[in-house]
C-alpha cells in the first residue's frame, strides 16, 4: 500500500529555504514545424482548441520579471521550450534577452533552448554564441533512426537539416547537448547511437529520454492522442521502448562510455547516478525523490507543475492573475511534488535501487503505481552502480 500525506524533515527544509525552481517557457505553445510521431506535447493544442499564438510582448515581460523576482538565489536559468521556440523568430528572442537584462536585479541570468534544429541559420548561431545559450538539440541517432519519427507536416525527413545545425553549432562555438529519444526502434542499438552522436555529431553531453506514452484514438484526429498515464482504457503507444530494451540500451551506452569516454563525455543518467552515490542530488527530476520544481509556462501565461502533466485539472494558475512565486509556493504545487514519493507502492521503498531511481518519472507509472521502466532501470543500476561506487571511492 502506498504511503500517504508524508512530509519529511527534508521537505520542510526545502520549503523553508530560499525559493529556487526552474521553468520551461513555451512562448509559442505546442506549435512546431515538425510532426514527430512520439511528441508528447503536440496534443496540448487540443486544450487550447488549436488557438495557440506567440506570447505577446507585455506578457513575456511579465513572465521574465516575475521569474527573476521569484527565484531567491543568485542565478536564474530560462529554458525556452515548445513546440519549437525558434518559430518565434530571432527578434523575439533578442527582445527576451534585453528584457532579462532590464529586470536582472543583480542576479546572474542564463539561457538554454530546446530545439529540433531545422530552423538554424548563421544569424541564429551567432546570437546563441554571443549570448552564451546552451542548446539542447534533438537528434535521435543515425539518419534511419532519426527520420523514422522526426518528420515535418508533409512527412519529409529532418535529419539532414539537423546535421547542418550541428555544423553551425560547432562553427560558432555554441555549447550544446544532444537530446535523444529512445524508442522501440532504438532497442539493441545503444552502442551504435552513442557512437554516432559522439563521432559524427561531436556531442560531449548526452541525454537519453525514453519514449513511453499512453495513447487513445479520437474520431476526427488523424494521429493517436497522448493522454494522462492514468487515463482509463488508454494503450501503450507502439513506438514506446520496452523496459528490458531501455535497460539494455543504457547498459550498452554505459559500457561504451566506460571504455573510452570517462571524464571526456557526460551522459546525464550516468552522472545523476554517480552524484547520488556520493550523496549529492541527482540533478535530474525523474530520479529525484520529489518533483514539481520545473514549472511549465504556456503561451497564454497558464502555469503547470510539469510539462509532462499539462492537463486542465493540474493547472496552478495564470501569471496574469497570480505570481509565479505564489503558484510555486501553493499547496497544489506542493501536493503534486510530494505525490511522486507518497504514492509509491511499498515494494519500491524496500527495493535496493530505490535510492537511485526514487520511482522514476510518475508519467511512466502504468501498472498500478509501479513504474513501467522498473525492470530496465534495475538492470542498468545492477550493471553500473558497483563500478561507479568503486571509482567514486565509495564502499560497494
């Protein structure tokens, strides 16, 4: 039976400490020039009846000033997300940076942008380099793997445009991470994908995100609609990676990283696991004890506790009516954050690997409250943790 309404000393310390959280700002909502099969955000347009527009300048300034004021530490990071944020245009982003400088109030302001890479130009690359943006570039692997799902509205592939973006990033010295979706097509190809990203794309920072979604068919809509994991009657999408396939993928990536790239390349889940071995926070929300520290801000100012849970019943409010600080401090946001831990089945709390996964992301809890990826994550931890413990100077 799951634990209920537990509030720990650590929870109290976080609440009482300086307010610090991240936001994913969606300045154009779910609008995108691609039509990726597995996209978890494109269906959010249905909640706005397809009437998403670019966040107007006055609301953008309101969001920027509120966010800087709300964060009580010395550094504030803006993450531009979507959809495809580059659709807003370069002038829009230049104005956003100018507004950040106007409202910075002595704080250090940094920026990251998550992009599909197909809209890159020399001007974009120069701007991102000049303003020291960190780019999260969506690239799933070699051409056949990437183009299987990442196509435009006309079904045309995107791989070659993304690789041109890679050239521009390197040419202008823009910092970037590769963000790769691990789907059913990725199974058994972890080594191949990792080597491609390292050797052909020149990536040194890797994020591998499992494609695991619940879907339904809706009359009149040509593609399956991704729904809340608790939606009754939904099925697991056919593109979803299997638990065993994901576990083996991570093990294969780990082995290649261990053999050649330790201290040179950085794989997010390996770094998060190593951090927890020595008692540091994972730095990755899916492996943290609680969640809700990364608010999603929509094009119209609506705020949600996570961009994987942008559903009407979970909306925290709107920045036109309530401050980001108040929404972050709200009981609704706190309940969402604690639910990750407090809804876990007892078997998770007894598991030897719980300290590393903490039940992983709640959006993958399909089988009761047990995570769909549980067995695969255990496989990875069994494979990697003993050696990481030795190399970090910890006892096995």
